């Protein structure tokens, strides 16, 4: 399933050629409106890396942030009541929301780094909290960077191999660099997820809403 999604996205992005102005606009729209869908950002980022290589990074990061902010604002000002009726039945989400209300951008950053909760659900949930739009935006921008770099880089290795842009030695060096980056990010994610679990347990125990 994941490969089918990535292949479909790759085919779509390739229609617009190399990184020209039209491709930049299309890629921006894909990531902005991708925030409104449950499609994991991982697939979008890998596909962009395969098609455009590392040149996609300066487009992906602000576009992803804009998509997250769009969902955040829609929930905060238009669909908050509807989203709350769903979230209030999820003790885990309530625990994270309470942690955001207590810790602000720090919890947003942790979620961007390593939360198993899909990005769209995160954005909807954050829209219900007391965090202001500005700290939400810059925390999303900054803490999205590691995973974007990782998955674009992995995609760019595939691009280089498919197009024959690098020798075997160069590809080996790129693969080794990608593996090192992957291990580093996974180690960070492991630590962050452990911290998130502790926060969730603590917030669940302390929250009257979660136990109601």
C-alpha cells in the first residue's frame, strides 16, 4: 500500500518536469493541502525527494507549515465544536491537549518529531488548545525539519540510482550517509516517543476530563 501511494505521487509530480516555477507551485499546493488529508507526510516527502532531490526541501518545509497552520485555524475558528465532539472520547488526545496547554510549543515540537498520531489529527487537536498561532507555527516549522531532510535525502538516493547520476562509489557514500542520518533520527524519535508516553500517562492521571 505505501509503495502504491508513493508511486502514484511520483507519477503525478513528474508530470510537471524538473524544479521549475510551475513545479514549485504544484509541490507547494500538494504539501499545503496535504495537511487536510490523512495521507502520511512521509509518502509525500519521499516522492518529492525521488522526483526533485534535495532541491525540494526549501519548498516542502514552509508548505508543510502552511498546511498545518491552515488546519489549525480552520478548527480554531470554524470547526472546533465538531472536532471537540470527536476528541473528547479519546483520552490519549485529551492528555496531549492538556500537556500542550501546560507546556505550549514544547509539546508541539515533540509531536512533530516523533508522534505516531497523524499530522492532520495533530493539527486539529492543537486547534482546540490554548496555544497561540505563532508559537504553533514556528514550532511546526523548526521541528518538522529533521524528518523532511531524512525522507527527502532517502528519496534523492533513489533518484540518483534510477537516473544514473552517481557512480557506485558515490551511491555507496550517499547510502551510508542516509543510513547514518536515519539511525540518528530514529534514536531521537525513540527518546521523544518515550517522553511523549510519560507525558501522556502523567496528563491522563491528572486530567479530570480524561477520567470523566
